[in-house]
C-alpha cells in the first residue's frame, strides 16, 4: 500500500512538473516570438450587438493610427478575413482599410465564460503573441495572462459583471447600505452572508485582474465610476464614448409618416433587453387608443446569439399572436445596416428597456435619426436647454403612457422635440470616437513605453 501511494505521488508530481515546464516553455517561446502586432480578443464576432460594432471601429482606428501594425482577431467563429471585413461593412457600415488576420478556434466551447476565455487566450497566445493585447469583450480575467506573455494590455469596458449595488455592500457600512442589503439579499441569513462573501471575493478578484491593464477605456461615466472603484487605476482609465454612426443617420428627414406611426425597438433578443415588456406595453396602448386614431406599428429588430435567443424570439412571436397583434408587429432578425437605416427613417419613437444600461448605442441611433426615445434612466438623452429629449419609463404602465404621448402628439411638437433630440447626439459621433481613441492609445503605442 505504501509503495502504491509513493508511486501515485511520484507520478502526479511528475505530471505536474511536466505541465509546469510546458507552460513556462510556452510563455518563454511566446515572449521571444512576440510580434509587432495587436491582438483583438473578441470570442464571438457575430453577436450582432453594439460590442461587435465597437470591435470593427477599433480595428479601423488602429489601421489609421498605425498602419504598420499587423492586426489579428482572436475568435471562436470560423470565418475568413474577407468575410469578417464584409460583415463589418454590411452589418455596421464600418469599412476596414484591409481585412484583419483571423485566428479562429472553432473546436473551443465556452464551459463557463471566465475559465473558457482564459483557455481560449492561452491557446491563442501560444500560436500568435502580439505586442499589444486588446480586450473588447470584458474578460478582465485574461489580462494577467496577457501580461505574463509580455503584452501591453488595453481594454474597452462596456459592462462589468459586478454591479454598483454589489460594491456598495462590500465597501460601505452606512445605514443606506444596510437598507440596500436588506433589499438585495435573501431573508435567509446564511444565504445572505454567503452572497456577501461571494461579492467580496469577486470584488477582490476584479481588482487583481483589472489592475493589470496598462490602459482601461470605458464607454460612459457610469462605467468609469464602477471601474475606478473596482480596479483603482484612475490615472490609467479614460472615458471614450462608443462609436455611433450619427453622420449618416442625421441626414434622415425630421418629418415622419403619421398615417400609421411606427415604434421601433433595436437590440439583441437577449433577456436583459426585456422585449416582452415592450410588447405588453404596446398591446396595452393599442387597446386603449381611441378608435379614430391611426393604428401604430411596432418593429422589432435584432440578432440571436444562440439557441436560447432563438427560443426567446419564438416565444415573443407566439405572445404576439396571442395578443392578436400580427397586423401591428413586425420582426426583423439579423437585418443589415441598410435595413436599420430604412426602418429608422420611418419611425417616430424608439423603445429601450434594459435596466442599468451602461450605454445604449441604439438610443443614440434613435436620437440621431430624430426618433424620440422611450426608456429607463436615459442618461444619454439628457434635457437640452430645458427641452425634453425623451420619455422615462420603468414599467408597463409608464411605457404605455409614453407610447400614447408620442403617437398622439401634435406634429409641430414632435418635430420640435426631434430637432433637439438630434442635436444632442453630436458628442457620440464616430469622428469624436476616433479622436478620443487615438489620444488614449497613443502613449501605449509609443516605442518608449515599457511593459
């Protein structure tokens, strides 16, 4: 028995030593073979959301800023460089100067986003180690690994897994925090304590990996306040608003068809977008609208990332039939950018129902198209010179009320609001994005910068 235990221990020790040796050898080889290139980490390049649009705008901006740098996209999607470039143009209107290199790993599946992202990056860096590592998907856990391989780490954070409420529970001991804790956590004392410990550990892990970034760009003031609290690297954190194609959308006419007012909803068919809430509110509005008023139409436009999203879209269509709204609701899945522009051209208002949205590109697209937005908080659609630029809503009744206000509004009042709405979007243009992005990354790309 003792001999068997000794042999097992020796074998396990040998295997661990072999794995450690192989890992160290891979890191050394990667550092020695590091290329003058930038690697964009974006596991899914076909999600169809704002994050994908940001990816292609970043690739374009890097091509303009430093044409000599090679660019590679680390992704699990099986796609050619030409198809990626074509998709960027067709879906988002972003024309790349030349197709990026692509390093795909189609056999990889995400068995847990964080651990899966580390495995994907390890495999990628062993084959192609860039001098500059750029994360756009929010996988902060990968930053320390990129640093080990000698990469300069830059990230663009749209959203963080941990929320401000979680941070408050960990770092605050005020009475307000106590009230928040009672609201957020279960009445089960043991479960509450476990959650608090979990949040504490998660916050510490977030700080340990996030602080590995040489430059952290964020998409809004809301996100910056959270990142400053978690990662504690304010000097290295820069706010860069996402690129929104406001130039072409601002060419659309202010006037909209009024015979059948169109309400549009742009967003992935994922649970946090709360499409069901929008549909129920629209149905309620149609039900109480005066008979002599024009019947409005609701147009859903978005993409499906996976089977779950497809099932969610199917259930949404089923609910539409149950509400007898087939003649008043349209679904546009995986539509092109040209289709988006066409739909926005005919819409009078746009719905947005994601609570705690960090930055809604679709809201900016609404506003640039002179489409009056309806949604929660609306920190993008701030009042301009005392004039209303949108309607706030957080539940079915408030969305219904806002929808009725927009579709029954006098044309002169609607045009006045639409003009103010459009003016507000200038600070979110692609030109402003490219300017701020290049100013932020220039110190990182400078030869004198050190790892």
